[in-house]
C-alpha cells in the first residue's frame, strides 16, 4: 500500500479513535504531506510503496531543513505528528520501528502569554455598538470569552442548549471531544440574553433550529466560524487602541491571569481552562509576578 494511503488511514484514526479536533487533524495532515513532499524530492522509494528507505538520518535531515523556517513550537508539532504516524504504522505491523522516536525535540522558547490589564479589558467590552443586533452579538462573544476562558473553537462550537441560564453554567466540548462544565458570569449572561433576543428574527428568517441551533451566528443565520470570531476580537482591539496582536486566545490568557491575581488557586484554573497537565497552566503564573511581588512585600518581615 502506498504511504499516502497509510496516511489517510492514520488521519481517519485520529478522527474516529482519538477524537482529535478538525483543527489538529488539519495541521497533522499538512505536516505529513510536507514530509512526503520531502521524500519525493529525495526520490526515496518509501514515498511510493515500501518503508525501509525511511530511517533516523533521513528524518533528522528533514527537520534540519525546517530550522530557521519555522518556530520551534511548530517544528515540535511536526515531529510529534511524524512520531505518532510511525507509531501507528508500527502498531499495525507495517513498519518494524519508529525512525522518528529518537529525533530530539527542539528546546522550546519560554512563552509569556499576552493578556490585557483589567482596565483595558473593560475598555474592550465597551467597544461594540449595543444599538445594533450584531453589535450585541460581538459584545456577547467578548463577554463569554472573558467570562469563561474557553478556546475560540469551543466558543464557535456552542449551541443554544449549551448555556444553562438558571444555573449559570456552560457545557463546553474541548480538545479530544472532552466535555467540561464552566461557570459564566452574570454580565456575560446578560449580554447573551440581549443578543439572542435581538437576533431572533435572523434565526427565524434563516429557518434554523430555534431550540438546538448554533449559539453564535453570522448575518445569514449560520454558525460563526473561528476565523470570524478572531477578526471580531482583533477589530475591537484595534478600535480601542489596544495591543496589535490581540486574539481570542489573549482573552483566555486574560481570564486565567485575572483569576490568579484575584486569589484563585492553580488547580481550579486548570480545571476551568480544560488543561490536562498542570504544567500547561503554570505559564500563567509568570504574568502574575507583579501580584506575587506585591503580596511578598506586604507579607514578608524582611521585605520592608
């Protein structure tokens, strides 16, 4: 079987067995296709029928080409995709080993998340035009992102029944189709109610499901895409004179930072963000260093 067919089987397994998101699957497909293009360029026989032509040296040469062209995080993801693919082939007896297993993962740069101070966050929330139905939608988007700390893909995937207005809870489907329940603030619920009421005529005209349809819609009544949500956030960031690279993920970081600054413990923030590992959440402690210094100066006897 050609290697490309093995790749399709692998991609299918990511979707059906692993439950990976479409975003992750798309990136893995790009990564593997790029590697196969390299094999064809090198005229490696494995690109057509067999696998023995792919070894540790060949994979190391491939990744050597990527340095300087991609960030280390991207290279690490591409290596992870190859390791996972060859592990899949090894498990099915197609290949005897994993030639990518011993390739070193690039040392990652320290990453300080971008976030907004409280005053800037409130300024951002003042930007949408509350006199227009889709201004109310944009406000609801900003409020939910900041109130719940969910990913942009999770927000775009919300449906009308996802929000329990009475209990002030939101049911979120995260990475790997894992479900979690997160609280939502009163201001966000207020914004959601105003948005839903104002855009009800659009939903009716579009003939969508008024009970189970998407929570956030576009002008035609269809589900809002992650790309459009990102454009909405960037638009209000520019209009408010805020940081140029603001994104939905910035609001997720802002959510976590403000919780930690307010005294929330790291484990609770981990649960709210849907992180599997606490180490993923710990990066937010770096942006709260000023708060920690303030507490230290107030509390430590020798800091006076």
